[in-house]
C-alpha cells in the first residue's frame, strides 16, 4: 500500500533493504525459515504494488531472488515457482524478451525436470508465442514442440507428480490444463489424450491421478471440436469414470460425480453450438453400467440446452426406449457384478434398466426449468401415457406413438415403471406454469394460473382426450382392456367434463375447474386400477351432478341419505389416504371449493378422523383407503396400539417390563413342552432313580427329531410375534400420516370459512388432539402431528382477524362454551395444555364482543366534544353479545386460583393477554 501511494519510493532500494534485513547467507541456521519467508513476502509486496513489471531492474532482481528462494523447498515448498509464473504472465512481451528470457533460459531449458519448470514453459508459450517459437524451443530442449511421442513418457511422469502434490486442493493442477491447451494449439490433442492420458496416466492405479484425468475430461469439454468430443466421450477415461461412480456408492467414499456435473453444467451454459451440446449430453447418457446410465436421470444440466438440442435429445431418448442400441453405449460391469452375474437373460435385464432411466429422464425434463414449448411437453406426456397403458397391434401413422414399434417387447416391469413416472409427470403438469410468449400466456402467468396450456385448456384434459382417441382406435389396444361397465363410466365422465366446461365458459368459477380436475384425474386412474376406481368415480359423478344441479336440496334429517357434500367429503378422505401427491393436492383444491357448502355432518366426518377418544368401534372408525378393502383406522385405534407399535425408544423402554412378563410366560410354556418331550424319550432322570442306563441310537435320533421340531415351532412363534409387532407399527405410522394430511383440510376450512359458525365445532377436537399428544410419550411423527395441530389452532383460529359475525342464535351456547374451556384450563395439570384451552376462551370472547345483539345494552353515549376527541371510546366500551358479568366471574375465579393454588396450571401471561385484549 505504501509503494502504491508513494511512487517516488524506488523499488530497488526497498528490495535491497529486504535482502539486507533477511540475508540468507549470514542468517543463523535456526532463523533460515524466517529469512526465507521475509524475502518471499518482500517480493510479493513489490509485485502486488503493481509497479514491479514497470521497473526492469527491480523486476530482474526480484526474479533472481525467487530463483534463489526456490532452493528452500523445505520451508517455502513451490511458492517461489508459482509466484515467478504469476509475474511472468503479467509482464509485456517486450519485457519478457529483453529482460526475463535470458535469466529464465535455464529454467525453460529444464522444463522436463519438474512440474514447475514445465508450467513456466507452457505459460510462456501461450503468453509470448512470438518469442517462444518452435525454432527457439528446439534450441532450448531439442524439440520444436512440447507434446510429441518422444516427450509423452516424461510428461506423464510430471503430471503424476503434480497430481500427487496437489491432491489436497481437489482441483486440476494448472500445469495439466495448460498442457491440454498447448496440445490443442500444436494440433496433437488426440496424441496427448490417447497416449498421455488413457495409456499413460490411467495406467497408474492412484486416486489423485484418476481424479486429475476426470478433471481434464471436464475441463476439456468447452475447448474441443465435435470430432474431438467424440474421441473423449467414447474413451477409456469415460469408462474409468463410470466405474468410479458405480463403485463409490458407500457414504464414506469420495464421490466425483457432483464435480463432473458442474463441469457439464458450465459447458452447456457457455456453449451455443447445438450439435456440441447434444454430443455431450448423449455421450454421458450412453455411459452405462449394465444398461443403466451412470449420469443422473434427475440432473438439472438440461436447463441449459438450446431448444433445438433439447428437441433432438428427447427424440433420441424416445428412439433408444423403443430400439435400445447398446452398440452406441459405453457399457461396463464392475468386478463384483461380473462375479455375481446370475441374470439368465442379460440382454432383457439391460434393456429394462435402460428404459427405466429413459422414462425418468423424460419425466424430469418436463419438471425442469429447461426451455421447452407446449408441443414438446405434450409429446413426452403422450409417449409416457401410451407405453404405460397401451400397446400397438401394428404400425399406423394415425397415432404418432404407434408409428414405430419396439424392437424388444415392453414387459410388465417396464410398464409398471413407466406408469409410476407418468403419474409423477401428471403432478408436474398440474403445477406447470403457462408456456409460450403470447399475450394470453403472459396474462395467465400474471394470474399465477398453473396446469393449463396457453389457450386455457387443462393439460390433463388433453391427455384424457388422447386416451379417448386411443380407446376408439382399432390399431392399438389397452394393456388392461375396459369392461362394458368401465367404458360406460368413462363415457359418463367425459360427458360430465363437457357439461362443466360449458358452465366454466359462462361463469369461470374456480369450483368448476376443481371438479374438472378431480373427474379427469380419476378417469386417468381407470387405466391404473380400473376395479378400485370404479366406485369412487361413480360416486364422484353423482356428487358432481348434485353439486351443480339447479334444484335446491331438501333438508335432510339425521337418518336421511347423506347429501352430496357428505359423500364428496368421504371421497376426498379416501383419496387423501392414497400415496399420490397429485391426488392429495387436487383433493385439497376441491375441498376448498366446496367449503361454502360444507354441512355439520360433512365436517364431523373429518373431525372423526382426528378424535383420539372415539370408542373403539372398528366399523365406524375406519376411513376407506382404497376400494380394494385396504383401511386406515381412526385416531382411537392409533392410540390403543401406540404403546405396542411405537418406534420411539422411550416408549419401548417403558413397555419392556410388560414384554418381559409375556416372554416369561412363553418361556414357562416352552419349558413344560420341552420337559414333556424329554420325559417321553426317557432322557430325564426320575426322582430316586439313579440308573445309568443310556438311550440307544434309535431312541436318541427320535428324541433329537422331536426336540428340533419343538424348537422350530417356537422359533416360528417368536418370528410371528415380531412380524405382528412390525405390522402394527407400520399401521400406526400410516394412520398418523393420514391424520397429518387431514389437518390440511381443517386448515383450509378455517382459512377459507373463518366466518362460518361451524368453526366453533372444530375447537374442541383440536384441543383434544393437542391434549392427548402433549400428555403422552411421542415419537417424532407424533411430535410433527402435534406441532402442525398447534400451529393451525394458534394461527388459523385464535389469531385470525376474521370470525363469525352472526352468533345471535348461539349466544348462550358460546357462553357455556367459554365457561367449559376456562374450567378445563383451571383443572388441567399441564400449563402447556391449559394455555390452549385459555386461548380458545379468549377467541370466543373476541367473537362475542365483536357481535351486536338487540338484547345487549347500548353503552352510555359520550358528549359530542369528547366523542370527537376519542373516536375509539365507543368501540372500547362496546361489549357486543358478551355477558360481561358472567365471564368476569369465570376469570375472577381463575385468577384467584392462580394466586391461591400452589400447583396451578394457569400462568400470569394468560391473564396479561386477557387484560391487554379486553381492557373493559
């Protein structure tokens, strides 16, 4: 900084002072290290001042000092050489030729003796090509070029040395990258790659050297032509890299794959050449381990592909799916796979693995932010749908997907994988932003509308149309053909959707769109599980018809047939239990639309799922999971089985004593059976009988056989108990997971229908859940369930600014409710639970105070001047429907308990909240 600020200070005098202060010849042996670093940092300071390259004399002396410091490798390692190279790369060509070349000539001539000298030569060749011409290079070390057959062995040794010396840095040594660039400049890249890298560096089984080869491959991608890329991507380094990826699956092994993906990402981002982009992504996609590409099917690098390259890549993927060509693949097997090769049909095994990856890759392209258009999205969606559920009888140009027949039949396993990825693709389509550059598409994006095309059509509707076309075609057939009844339901669904679309054109209601999505999605599910979807779809069609019927529903008594809302709630609950994220999201979307029509009975169906104290009535306490008869039980069963099925360690420890008692009983029973077997075989000495008579061989064999059978039976009983315990644990996890999903419906109802009187029916069920979870030992899943319930109760109920404004008919019930809540808060032994009961009572106070009633007394009007001065006074004095005297008694008693009862669950913060919110 001083040298930068005061240019009048001569650099040479400063350098002389540094050398005098840290004289390497006169310094004591113990201080050599300090002196070496003193000189080095002095030169660094001169260089960083920016003035060194301008002062030729100081520059010359600094280079000489660095050369002298290079001898102190024990202390400075390669720092002087690196600094010398950095200074050389900064000087002008004229300075290098006139000043540095002479003094560096010996270093340049000995370029093949160390990686540092080689790096200096390579930097000079790239920086000063007019100085270091082939003729001058020949004078220096006898060869006009650096990379040639004669120098390859020595270059390999130097690169190996550089790789091992910089292994801790986990980066490509600079000398290696510069040598790569010089080989390209000299036009001998293929020689360098084949002989130097593949037949040289790779021969040494060393981690640092192998990683340097991989980094050379990644760094070379932006520098290579299309032909050179083909050489690299089909070579030994690629195969070696693939073997590394496969053999480093263990968590404690170093994985290079993320770094390679970074190289690919940077190349695709900087490259505008469609063909080179395509060559790289196809090259890595054809590096396969027994048919399965080692390149991740969910890699995000495709976002940088040009639209034309992406289109060609998708076409290549589809073609490889239909006609797998392993001749174009760089396929390999690990040593362990070669030893354990037990697949009878190896070719079919490879094909299935390749097809699985391709479908994953296609689905991920739609999910990614790649530059894609609607035609590409529809093309991939139709391809996945067709090969999941249909097969072509013969080639036909009428259906694009049936225009090319698979070279190898698509077996059941491949169809199952395709089916799963297709439904994942449906989920992505449902959340896909509108594509296109049209004004209409931009308008839809501004409205944050998802799952539609630029002309406003649902993606799933287009797929259903395509499916209907396939069903009507004679050239293709469904893998699971529809029965007449299923086809009838399919036709009814399409007609219902058309009717809804007419209503949408007239009203544009979001409710219409939600019902369309659900109908279309269930229609698609007919191809997956036709028998299980039939009943749900039939009920859904009836509900849809009633929901949009112009005729008002008759009021039903408690014993009457459930209304369409109750049936719809049951359907949505059954869909929530499905493992499909798309089904759950659309179910929630439909529920939000039917919330205004929700009845007390419909809400109770949802609350029954959460009720932890419901009687153990299996018939009334189950929620349909699938139409095949799979059930998810309600909260009471989960709690009843929790102590046996909990995965929490504390719970298991508490149950140890009970388990031990059971084991003791089992042991006694087993012991008695064993005694009987031994007695039957005369293997026990009876009381008073001291005979030494031994069993003969035949009796001993019979006894061994009986004992073996007894122990085998005992082992089966133990295993059966373990299996039962595991099954119960899994069932509990599923039930708890289902309840967590149902909470989403509760939250949606509270947010969308905050002014609905039915909100009051939600308070106690949520409190019961909170109380039950807080007062029992819980595993992580139950803790998550408790946290979500508490957050909904606190944020979506108690703290909401919207509440019911028509409680005249409920005034007395609400006051009773307040009293019940306050008394429960007082009686509780846990402050954390009491807080939620107390908060619920404050919410009801807010509701009562915010409502007006004819019975309520009108507050005394303030004088006009005072009213003008304090405009909020009337609002503060207003009590609405609140019976102040009654509630005052309740809270006075609670406050008295706080101060008089030693172990009261009430806290002072509860009353601070009360007085702050209701100061009257």
